[in-house]
């Protein structure tokens, strides 16, 4: 397919602050439409998502998955032995070289960043390394850093702010980069932590707790709620918590950390009820804050929330007509995939191309624990709360023939359809590679397919995805007019 640029009376210009997923995709889309594009990025193309967050964390998780696969191979009849000095078989133990793991994942992150920079350069995008801030709605001022020397001024017709977010820090648990850590600092460790305490059982906390447990570390998870992953599907959270406890993790439910202190070569976490937990390291996973301070948003008249997030509509436009925003710095869903879509949508809207406003209910998300948890659309809780009339079909993965072959015992497929019409309106998958398996359900939600239409699609036998068609078949909508019901 040949890309066609739009016809303008004069060449449009787009300036982007932040080269993360949102800024990167906005730049490519703008260049494709024939605009002059400038990206201002302080850390490297890809931003924190690529350099210190999504790419390295998911690479770490992939290593943990490999360790789990090796450890569980015996259940499938695969045995690993080494010969001793007298030729007798020895059963080897799995060892994790965390220094090598971290070196690899940081190298991959940097390589991904370099590839993205090369793609922008090939598209004709101008890249400026530095800190950008808005000068009203007319230009971007580039400096060496916050309060640093200004060295460039970029005028443009359209601006896209995609500055991302940073780990939230608590005064009572300030990270030191050695024992008390944010998720961006974990990759400095050169050995597996003997006892990692994770404060926060949201997505980030659960992912890292899962990964380090599977790498072989002792893990204690401090959760302020009744269950891990508050706000997620309760059945999914229950499966994950069961897996955590079976793997030896200590889950402290209804517990809140009051303070975290460094004690010699370890840490001491004091809970609000007076209990204490000692460990070697502590990961603070208590949310994030948008990187929006000091970049001229207020002076430009951009509407913000009290938390510092940029108010945007469904086409990523702010309260200032020619200023758009994408990613974690906005009030929309904080996912890299959403940031990318927002970036493209913003540019399409600004430059007059066809645009489809974003809908939260059609966003697919995944939690990269083991097992993974993928969701899209309306959820079972929405039905219970009376927000929508729907029906739910849940099938355990353990009943799936392919899952039996692979030794999968945990997880399920849950399909949600509108009552009466049978239109697929949501779904959740818990299991290995749920991030891949959710895609057909996401298509069904996006295209408003019915359960009968989904059930008529051939699934490979045996396959994990056949559980989706099985669930759809179980929800078959009978036309009583035909059968005289």
C-alpha cells in the first residue's frame, strides 16, 4: 500500500514533546501525512516505556517464564541431569545470573530505542535531545534541563505533549537506589535479592512480585486490599493469589506500609498496624505521577487535573485547540498501546485525516504475571453493578485438551455477551500468553460480533484458543420464533 500525504495550502508543522510510544507514533503519522515534524526527547526515543519500564520489565518476565518452564519440565517427562565425577547422574539446580539478565534486558531496551530513532530519521523527523516546554501555543523551547540553558526554539502549528510519568515516591519510604527501589532502579542489582518486599499489589507490584518469585527470590507482597490486583476481575485475582501462595510468596492482605527504612544491609517495612517485615530489598510500587510540571502547560491554558494529568477528549485534544496530549501524562488509560493510538489519533485529527475517537470499552489490556491476565470491554462486575445487561460464560483452561498437553492447570476463558442479542461486549483470559489469546475477543468487541458469529470461526484443534469458540458455542442464542418457543 502506498502512503498518500494530504494536500495542504502550505506544509503543516508538528512539534512533539516526548518521544515515548505516544510521541513516536504521532511523529510517524505526521511525517506520513507530509508534515514537518520535530520531536524533543530528553532520555532517548522510546522514552521510559522502552528504556526503563515496559521493555526491560517484560524482558525480565520472559526470563522468569523460561525459568518456570524449565522447573516444570519434569511434569512433562523431561528430566535434566549432569554427570558427576564418577559418571553418576546429578540433578542440576536452576541458577539465575541476574547481572547477565539485567545486562541483556537493558541492551535490548537500548537497541529498541535505537531502532525507533532510526525509523524516525528515515521518515524525515527532526530529533532534538533536550527538555522541552511550551511557549504558550506558539512554540516549544528546548533546554538542557529543568532550569537549564535554553538552546532552541521550535515553532509549529500543532503540538503533541507525550511526557509520560514517573514512579510515585513517598516521604516515608524514599528510594535510595540500593535497597529501597522504584521499578526503574531494579535493574542495577547484580544478584537475586534474598528477600524482596513489594509494597503495592496493583499491576506493577503484582508483575514484579510474580517475576522475582519465579526467578527464585523469596517475596513478600504487601497489599492494602482484600485481594491482589484491586479493581480487576475477582476470579482472575483469586487465581493469581492462589498461584502466588502455592509458589511460596507471602501475601499480606489488608496491610498498608507506614514507612520503609534501610537497616544495615537490609530493609525494615513497618505496617500501619505496628507489624514489621524485614527483607533484603524493598520495591515501592505505589503508582506513578505525570511528568507535566514545569513544561508550560498552565501558562498555555491547558486544563489539568489536581493530580497533574492533562485533560483530553477522545481524539486526544486538550482545552487548547492546537495542543494535543498522549500517554500516561493524560487522563486516559495509562497503557503504552493506548499512548500509541492517542498519538496517531491526535495527528490524524489535527491534520484533517480520518479519525475514529477512542473508546475505553474497546481497549485491550494485559497484566504480565504468570499466568497472564488479559481483559477487554465490559466485565462481569459491570453486570453485577447494573451498568449493562449481559451474560457470562466461563470455561476453565484445565478442561482444554491443549492445556492438558502443556501441563496448564490454572486459568480460564470468560466471555461476556449482551443479553438478548448475544453481541460480544467483553472478555477476560487468564493463562499463558493471554496477551495473544485476547485478540480475537478484542476483534469481536470492536466489530460487534455475536457469540454465534464467533462460534462459527474454525479454531485449530487442539489449541488454547478453542476455549474461546467453546465459550461462544455455550452462549448460543436460540431463535425461539423458528423453534416455536
